[in-house]
């Protein structure tokens, strides 16, 4: 091997390592395909420092069921040594760890030695006074829990304080009969980090909307065969696109005509030529606001999952895409077993806690490409793109088994819950609605088969 080749190979190795590091930040969930799972970085542990050592060990085991690595530590020395050896993903600290009120200064001391602050959550068995809470904030505490510490509520807080997932880029559809103008607008917005798609034939708009699902539409005012306001009316006829912002981009400088166009389904009017910064700022502000509002409209308030209407829309979109690309698609419905008894015996707050726990568990255990919705009450629905029936059944059955191991603190003894599920794969005879009906029927069979099982509908 020549000396010139050695530096070249070393440089290639460095570039490959850098690429793998970037890929490792995708934070893929459990259940991703094996080739993607290989890219998942080693999980940093969550350090648990509780005065109740037995509770800490049980809590660590419970968090493992959710796919989170947790390590209980029982004295300040072991804690300091562990942090020096491996900085944690987060710290859960009892305010009275290492003596009454000793947890807060201990956490503050650890934070001072870190290049970047470690996400920190404080816990107390009893309600605390304002000075204690203020000290916790000054020590870097980002959350504070009191009372009984259990896995699902702790995981919810940990997700909140450790979440670093970047927001998906804004998606903009440009409809303009001038290919040159459309490409220019695309280039400006793409350079600002947005995902763009242009369309020169307005008749193809509805199909493109269903496929691309934009956050915002930029629309030319004058096009042959279909004007901008006419197309805006067609778009607004579909309930799914009523809230998608439409911005007209045209050389028209007559204010009355601009106002007339905006009254026909438009939200703003930009006049050509327009400065790139003006275009980017207007589009970004409108699209981000619309996405935020849509997220509130399509999400269930208790769990943060998609609501009933939206999960069925996603099923329809995914089935359309799966048929076109000839890819498998599975759909499942889940129902918590004996949920009425949970509410009757332990109260509705416990019922809500179990629902939120299952929602978190599904988000942790399923892929980022899967869609999870709260179908209603204690029922959940899951859309699993590019997933055959065998794989879907295997994943759901594993989730079922692990969920049954979670304990919820209750009197006179801790509570354990299970769920039943029905799963179906799309075929030539099953469209979105019949898939939902078939999965519901399979869930009904699972209930009558004794519950705590997954029933599949064979093609």
C-alpha cells in the first residue's frame, strides 16, 4: 500500500464515522427494521437517586419495560463516580437523598462539572415549600414530582425534559403555470430549510394535496384553464384542507383585485417581485402557526395521540400509498381489558393514568413511521405502514406481554393491566373502512377468547 493511500483511507474512515454519528441521532424507536436498529446509539442511563432503595430498583425495572435504561444509585459517592464515568441521559433526584434536603446541593454540584446541563427531575414524598422549589430550580431542576412516584408519570416527565427531536421541516406546495417562477420560489424556500414541491397543472392539485400533505400552499392568481381563486374554492370544499393557509403570489398590484382574491379562500397576498427574506418570513410564520393549530385539532388532549377522525384519515392516506407502491399495510385496534373495573375500584384518575401509560408505552415500543391514535375511551388504533401481518402480530403480542408487567401503585395492592387487540393486513378486498371494521371484529373475538391476546385476520 502506498503512503498516499493511507491518509486517504484514514480520511474516508473519519467521514464514515461522522456520518454514522449523524445517523445515530435519528432516535429510532423500538421495532424499527433491523438494518435501522443497527444505527441506534448506545442508550445513556437515567440515574435514579431515591431514599427508598427498593422502590428505586422496582422503578428501574418498570422503566426498562418502556424501553428506557435506568440505574438506581444508593449513595453520593457512587453517584459522583457514575456521572464521571458516564454522564446520564437524565437524573431523578429525591430532594432528601443524602440526608434531609441533601439532594438539591448534590445535584447542583454535579451540574457544575458538566459541559452541558444534564436534564434533572426532583422528587419529594411530601409537598414542599417555595424555598425548596426555588433551590431546585437554581440547581437546574426542570420538573418536580410529589407523592407516589410511578413509571408512567415519571416517563412522561422524562420525555418532556429530554426531548431533543428536531421539528419536521415545513412543507410548501407551489402552484404556478410558470415553471421558471415555480422553480425560483422552490429554490428560495428550500434554501431556508423547507420541503417544497411545485405543480404547473392546477387540475392535478387535489391528488397532489393528498400525496404531499403541505403545511401551506402558494398559488398564482392567473393561470390558463383555472384561476387562483377558483382553485382556492375547490381546495376549501374539502374539509381536510380548510385550515391549510393559501398565499397568492402574483404581479397583480390592483388592491381591489387582491382583496377579492383573498376573499375567495386566500389568507395573504404577496406581490411580485418579492424579496426572498419577505417571502421566507411570511411563509414560515403562516405555516408554523397553521401546523401548531392543526396539531391541537388532530390530537387527543389526554394522551397526545391522534384523535379518532385523524387516525382514520391517516389509515386512508397510508392505504392509498401502499396500493400505489405495492407495499404491505397493517392496522390494529387495542382495548384495555376490564377498564370499567379499574375506574370503579380505583377511580377515574387511575383510569386516566392507565390510558396515558399505554399511550406512552406504544410510542416507545413502535416505530416512528407508525401512527398511533386514541380511537375512543380505552380504545387505541395503530396504522403500520410497510408491515406485513406476521410482523405486526409479533410486535403487538410482544407489546401486550410487556405491558402486562407494568405495576401501578394502588391499595390494597399494586394494579396490573392488560389489553386485547385485533390486527388486519390490507388486501385487494379491504379498503380503509373495511380494514377498520375487520380489525374491530378481530378485537371483539379477542375479548371473547379470554382477553389479553392478539387476534389476527388472515387474508
